[in-house]
C-alpha cells in the first residue's frame, strides 16, 4: 500500500469514526434510548480506532534511537 492510499483510507476511517460519535450522541440523547445499538456503535468505533492506529503506524515508522 503506498502512502497516498494509506492516507486516503485513514481519512475515510476518521470520517466514519466522527459519524459514529455523532450517531452515538444522538442515540444517547434521543427519546428512545437503545442501549444495544449504542453498544454496537461503540464497538465499531473502537474497531475503527484500532484500524486508524495501524494505518498511522504505517505512515510513521518506529525509529530506534
């Protein structure tokens, strides 16, 4: 995967992460609070966070000093 593809994928994941955050907030403050749906969205959000961390690691390799 080249750097441009990694950056594009990272941008998509970050956008989905923000959208999930908004959806979770809306569900938590809505009239019909669905705890199961919120849990599923939070689990997906955590998965996205892990994927984003892996992509960031590809962009910023570890430098042993």
